[in-house]
């Protein structure tokens, strides 16, 4: 059993607000709060569908135990850093840090990153709890300039489609284009509700 918790949410947006305004034909800033909210909703959908974090976010990944094997796959890419690997000690239930030199972090770009235990080491035996292993890591693109163009275009189409739906219009062409963009990221489909 595992759980991914956002420890520190992104403070940036995957598309600059000025670009989003331009793409949907707005010139004033009166709707920026609503646009940012829609952009966050769209980004969340992409992140869930692709396991990519669009803007820098700190996570705590909780596991009930260390794996039987030597590797732990982290559930979000691209990886910026692994802050710590901690576990609740079996006998004392004290949160203890695994020595960073006991494992290697493999940042695999757009693929999910992996923590690999050194061949001459063993994972410690943690206390029996759902959150007995806690990995704190940072993932996401460091600026909107680095967010994949397909993700940015998906968000723009998502916002356009939501605004159109508020006025009673919805485009199946937009949904097809959005699914095509997600497919180009190699992740499957996101269906717009």
C-alpha cells in the first residue's frame, strides 16, 4: 500500500497567464483568478494521467514497507531531487533516515525515477504501519518554459473548452485534439467532463 502526499504545492503555473489570456482572446486581468483555477484543474488532470508533475512540487511518498527487491519507483517525474528516505524503526518507532550513500537515485528524465539500494546493503525492517517508509522528493519542471508544449496546449484547450461549456457550447473536436496531445506524451487518455 502506498500514498502520495503533496507536502509543498507548486506556486508557479504551467502556462504563463499572459499566454493563456492571449490564446483565449482576453486582454484584461479581471478573469485571472478563474483562469488560474481552471489551469490548476487541467494541470491536475494531466499529472494524474501522465505521472508527470508540471510545476515544482515537494511530495511525501508513504509506503507500508520497503520492497522485497532493491528498487523503489517514485510515482512522479521529472525528478528534481530526493530529500530523504526515512522509516519508522521496528523496535523504537523513531523516524530514522536511511544513509544516502546506501542507495543511488536514477533520474530517468520523463520516465519514473528509481531509488536503487546498493548491492551490499539491505533495506531496514520498519515498524508495521501504512506510513512506515517515507520518501520526500521534489519533482516537476522548474519553469513554464520547460513544460512540454503538448501539456501546455492541452491546458489551453481545456480552459477554452470549459469557457465554451459555460456558454452552452462544447466542442468534440477540442476533446479529440486534447486526447491526441495526451497520447503524444505517451500516457493514454484524459476525458474531459
